[in-house]
């Protein structure tokens, strides 16, 4: 009985010593550094990229003292960084019925996940897709000083800007169908480590699928509407993970080989 009690007490004490930390260079962060004792905050979940509206009526329902908050005093934060918003009311005036704040929100990707890896730049398979959740959290509060806002610019149709010959666009394919995790096999047993290892994340094929069908070629098609041949050279970026032993990785675009990586991963 005494041994059982001592074990339970140890577990209880250890649980209180654990704290979530984010090591960034020489800094150790906890994720709440942006807090400055605000009286209230509203968490806005964002599960898809797009424009989001926070209305006067929704804040009123939260019990905010909107009559004493000027339009420029709202502050919006995401991942501890202030992000801009547009407000329909004039500076120095409180919100009225029908007013709203407008901001561009991005769904959760792999930014926070990267902190789970020892070396995210070389280990995280898919920075564009979170292994935890698609939903990001934005926090709205207010302070006495003005927040970061979008500036409204009047269109000058008599003096338009010079027409550009081209614009930069990005075509991307984010593979999310299969989950990969580093593992080792010993004497017929498969060992998965509890930490986040090399190549862990979502892609388009698992190692078992590669071993099962024997296929070594994959073809991906990216739509490039309005391609401008006279523009600057395009940039292509890929991420992949390889298992142990020898590899000969070749990247071709329209039949032209752009890159070849030959390497060996030791057992």
C-alpha cells in the first residue's frame, strides 16, 4: 500500500512541473507574450482561408462596453502577432449598429507543428498541412492605443497605375491523403517512436504503399492558367521523405530532367 501511494504522489508532483514551452533561437516562449491584461478577448476560429467579419451585434452579445471603445482601439492577434483589420466606423468613434470589423484569416497550417520537431526544416514533411487541426485561432481585444488597420485608399481613375505585363501566381498541390511516420523494424517487430521524427506528416503515399505496389514513378499535374512565357523564370519547390538504403530521386517537368538526387540513408 505504501509503494502505491508514493507512486501516485510522484505522478502528481511531476504533472505540476510540466509546462508548454516554445524554444525560438535563444528565446523560450510560452505563447501568451502578446497578452497585456486586456479586460476581454474573443476567440475567432478560422478553418479556411478567406475574409471574416466580426459584427457590432456579435460583440454586443459578448457584453463588451462598445460605447467606450473607439473604432481604432481594437487589436487582433494570431500566433502572438498583431494582424490588420478594416473597420467601417470612423476613427475616434465607437461602433454602432451595423458596423463591423473585417480581416483576412488563414487556416492552420504547419507553423506551430514545426516546434514539435528537433529540426523542422529537414524533418517536417508537409509544412502546408497541420497534423493536429485545420482550425486556427484569432483573438480580438482592445487597448487604449490604436491597433493595426488597413488604410482605405480612394481610386484615382484620372491617374491609374501603369499596367503590369505579368503577375506572380503560385500553383500548389498539398497532399494530405496518407500519414507517414518514421519507424524501424527489429526481428519482425515494428517500432514507432513517440517523438516527432524525420518525415512525419501527411503526404500522398505511405512507405507501406510504396513497398506494396512497387511503383517508383509519380506524376503530378499543376494547372498554370494564363502562363506568360516572357516573364522571369519560375521556381519549383518539392518536399519528400525517403526510407533507408540507396535512393536515386529524379525530378522531371514535361519530360525534362531538372534535378537528380542520389543518396544513401544508413541503417
